[in-house]
């Protein structure tokens, strides 16, 4: 690791639920606090006890240590409440740690929440100059960057409008443009891709990549794992206020996907009991008994699967009487109930019909589940003698997580599937004129 930009040692942050955090005091506030403290001590001296109620304590961060070199892009991932935002607030000097310290070497810029650092009554123009001044830049330096910031943000029509009238997307676009274009050595970004359209999200990713190429340091908090995988050289996985993993980005994402993180996610790799499932219509006898879902190397999905990852389903069922004509199917539906994909044993070529009876297990292996990111309902069905013998609607939910499927950092934004595709321009300045004689003539050769 080269010269360090950030060195954190034993960072911890304790919050007391129900008690206001200490605030920064003016001289007047300090004098008032001093007088109030004297009165409290006087009351205690004469026997008036304060009523003290026990306060619940929560460690948002606990003993967090790491280092980041100049020019690195480091992704910080984890579930909500894992401590990611608290960590960035401490590094930004917005919040003080309860214990530990962070050594920051360089001018730091941060984009932590929509509108952070903006004064609502000031215009976009005035806020650009205000932010630059806070970073210690001269007016001439800010003016030199001004047009570039406005052009990147796309809010030029509203640059002289008070930002209190901006939408959340406009806030985010301008805030990111300011943070990324002003002369900072370190940029801290918290969920910049959660707000704004897809075109602007792509611009943000490209800009952060350029910053790293210029030797700037970026800490990037995001739930968009595809963007993290494409952009970041290293990943830190936060879990319950601690660092659960630090290292290679792909390995970090795998660690996050296959850990329960102390949360409440259903472990769908474990047996899901279908015998008394509420999704079964009353007229059907419970022949389907269980469902298990796994991903690569037979690891439980834990309710989450990376886009394009393998999926193995084990469907357990019972045949009350001997039969050779039976099949099992899995239906993947959107939350609106639209069927997007069906896997069915009837599609298996060359399957021999062998008479069976009693407890059975059908295994379905999908080498790459290329559904776009989102949540899906899985229906399980058992066919007997070409008729429905049993089925369970919404047997389990599966969340497909964004991944860098195409190797570009761009995550598909519509449709239901991703598919391998190849693109190239025809040789020459322009495509040939005239209609091709056949469709094959119009397709590029391999």
C-alpha cells in the first residue's frame, strides 16, 4: 500500500437512545450551560436528587480499524444499520467518535445525504461558492470550475433559484457535481446512486473512476453491488458496527451475500416447509413437502442471489401411489404477479419415465439466473398424470442483487432478463447504404 490518505484506529461510536447527542456550543451556550450546571450541583447539595432513567445504548461502530491509500477507490457495503453512514460521518468530522481516531491526510469532500452542506435559502450558484469556501478554495478557483460543475449537474436553468425549491434529484446532482469537481483529495460518497436518473448515475460512476485515475481517493457506500464490483479496487463489509471483511471486492461481495449479517432475512437455503403453507389452495392435498434453494458451491441463498449466479432448487414431494408420469415446476413471478420465467422438469430432454412411490426429491439446476435486480415470488407445482396434483403460490421470495454482469458497471434498468450480447461498428465512416438482401447480410460476422 502506498502513501496513506486515511488511517482509522479503533473507531467506536456509542449512541444513547432517547437522549440528544452533544452539540457544538457558542460562547453564550457555554455560559448558559455553566450556570445551569452550578444550579444542578446546588440542588444536589441540598438533597434534591435528579431523576435518572437508564438509557439504552447502541454501538453504531465498535473498534473499526482500516487504512486507505491515496488513489484507491474502496467500496463499503453492508445492510442498513451496519454502521456505514456513521463511519463516513466520523471521517467527515460531522460526528465525533466515542473512542478511537481517524487520521485524514488531504482535503476532504463528502456527499452523505441529499442537500448536505447546502443552505436552503441560497441559490445553487451561491451554494457552489459557499461549499468551495468551506473547502478553503479561493473565489478564483471556484469560478474556474463553475461552468464544469453546472454542466455536469444539469441544473443550469435553476442555478439562480434557491435550493429549497429543488427536487431531491436536483439536490443530489448539484451536490455530487460540487463534491466531485472542487479540489478535494478525498471524496466520501454515501448512496449517491439512490437518487437521480440512470443517465446521471452512469455519469457519477464515470466521474469517480476518473477521480481515482487522477490520484484522488474515494470511499463509496452503496447497495448497488454491480457498481461497487466495477468501480472499487477493494471492499469493506460492515456488520453490526464492525468490519466483517476487508479485501478483494468480489470476495467481499460474496461474503456479504452469503452472510445473514445478524438480520432477519429468511434463510431460504434451509428447508422451507410446504406441507401447511398458506399459498396452497384448499382443494389440493399437501403432496409438496419442502423447498431448498442454493447457489454456487451449494451455499444457501439466504434470500439473496447475485444477478447471473447459479441457482439450485431441491423440491421435496410425496407420491401416494406408484406413478411414472409426474413432473415438478418452478414459476418466477414479479411482485405484480406477472410470470417472467418458468423452470419445469418436462423441459429436460431424454428424461426417462420411471415409476416411483413415496418420498421424492427433484433437483433443478439453473447455471445462471439472469433475472434483472428485483424481488420475485416463486411458485412450486407438482403435475401428476398431466394434471395439477398440488401447487403452492408465493412459496418463497427471492431478491436478485445487482451485479456487474456485462463488466461495464452498468446495471440493466428495465425488462426481466439480461442476455449475453456483442456489439461492434461496421468498418468505415458510415454504414453501407441500401437495404441488405437478407437479414443474414445485415448481421455482423463473427
